């Protein structure tokens, strides 16, 4: 009996995760940068978002990140971020700075998620209330 309860609980958790993932349409993003470490860090952060997959196949958003030269002797990392539609229309552009590559990737992801991806999620799941 002691082993059945954790097993059943894990099955319920997996079933819930599977059904909620199935209800969420995948928003595909493509990430490009000159720095392979930046691509890796951003890919990791975007994959942690619900309903987002990182792929070059039929993306809804293309995210281009270019390093901004460090002014303060390498203390601050900076990136120019350009987001376009698949056909190249500009959606957004911003510059972000941070102390580390990891923090920079997190901050870029938060900005894109809050500003664009969340709107795409809402459009895919319209509210039933008037």
C-alpha cells in the first residue's frame, strides 16, 4: 500500500501535465545570435516558458540578438534585441544590459514573454467572459 500511493500520485501529476500541455498551443520561436553561448542561454530560458518551443521550423517569432560593445571594461553585458515576424516585419527592438550572460538571457526572455508571447497565448485562448 505504501508504494501504490506515490505511484498513483505520480501518474496523476504526469496526466495533468500532459493534458495541460496538450491544451496549450506551442508558440514557436527562432533564436539567432553571433555568440553561441547567447543562443544556448536564450534557448534554455525560452524552453522553460509554458507553451514555447525553440525551433527554426515555422517560427511565429524570430529573435535576433547582437552583442553591444562593453563600455565599462567588460563589467556589463549588453544586447540589442530585434524581434520580427517570419516574413521579416519588425515587431519590437530594445537594448538590454546585465551583469552576466545568464542574467541577460533571463531578462530578455522576461521582456519578450511579457510583451509578446503572453499576448499570443491570450489570443489562442480567448476569454469566455464578456
